[in-house]
């Protein structure tokens, strides 16, 4: 049982979530480089404050909280210093029954969410929120293309729908597309049946292209994402783009803004939670596992 020191709190972890990036880290494919041996994995988790250390006034036992992806990124823009500390890679993660946090490393979670739902927020949900709230935020009436039906994609669809945007989602699974339509997507494109799916996007947007394209797949879809974006629009790159061959002339011709997205600050997390609560958005969870089945969850 760890003991919180001055300025720290002890949290009993109630649920943690496994994202695609977590499987890459476990397989030694982390784009940031190798993770130190015996690092506790996973960045996303939720729990209850059990013990409050000396000098802590912001928290009390019983508070429902979650971890944060980059504990040092409290507000403002990202910097090298803020990005140096990442839960589950450069510092121990949350796949543990008890965890000590510094008092400013946790965030209060919405009351209406279950532990499992709240455990999906720190990385996946906040990344989606940051996609839509960048230097040029998504506005009501704009069109947003979302690639696939992974965690970031579904959160993006839910947030964009709540913001009043038109959401065009792609997948190779018709059943997943049908479910995505119930979560707020306006239009669905099956790219297995239509590999030139950017042409469908152009048809849906009066030949203009989408205002925003959320690129989550990688090199295989990069050029198509650019082709589906309107002139002057934004392509938001989420995840690792290893070996991506980027055609600079295509970017120049389209006059698009190519933007990388890195999760978000604690301040952005608070704003996201306000949106979640106002619209009662619920995360989409695939399956749940017992703590002792963690290896099965990774598999």
C-alpha cells in the first residue's frame, strides 16, 4: 500500500482502459522509443481518492477522479517540458490497484459516468476534443470527416455532432457504420466498397470537400484524406505516421492546414468534461475484463 507524501493523494483505481497505443507500447513499437523495463502500463484510468497527504486542499476522500495523459501539461500550449512526462511510458501508469498522484496530476470526472466510462477519457476522449478545438475550432454547420471507428474516431463523431457539425464517418464494416449513425454521424461511407472514398465526400459536400478531416489511419489513407479536404480546410493527424509519403505539392494545391494533435492540457480536460456533462455523452466501450485478466485485455 503506497503512502502519499506532502502534496500527494492516494487513489484506489476502479477501472483502467486499454487503447491501441497501449498495445504498441507493450510490443516495443512506441514511437517515442523504448519504455523502461518494469514500467507500469496504461495512461487512462479512473478511481476514488482514499487518502489525502499534508498540504492538499483541492481533494478529499471520496472524490471521483481520473489520471491525466501528460501530468505536467496544466494549461496553455504544449512544450517539450510538458510533453516529457507521459503516464504509462516515461512514468508509471495506472494498471495498478492503488496509485499515488501529485495533487495537480488528477482531474475530477463527471458524476453521471461509470468508472469504466470515465477510464476512457484521459487520452482518447481528450485527443478527440483537441482535434475539434484547435486554433480554428469546428463550428456548427461545418463538415467533419472521421476515419474509422476506433476510440478517437467515435469520440470525435460524438463531440462534433454535439457541436452541430455534419459528421461523415468511414469504415469497412457496415455494421459499425450503422452503429456510428446512432452515435451522431450524419453520413457513412464504406471504404471497402468504395476505395476512392474521397469522391463520396466531395459529392456529399457539393464538390467542395470537408472542412475538417481527422486522419487516424496512417500512410495508407493520407493522400485520400488530403483529397477529401476542402481548399483552406484542416487535416488533423492523430497517431503515428511512420513511413508516410507526403506529397507536398498536393498540400500546396489544396491550400490545407496539416495539423498534428497531441492529447490536451488539464484545462482542456475540464472544458471537455463540461461538454460531456451538458450533452450527456457516453463513451463506447468494446469489452471489460477483470484486473487479473489484463494480459487477455492486451491480447
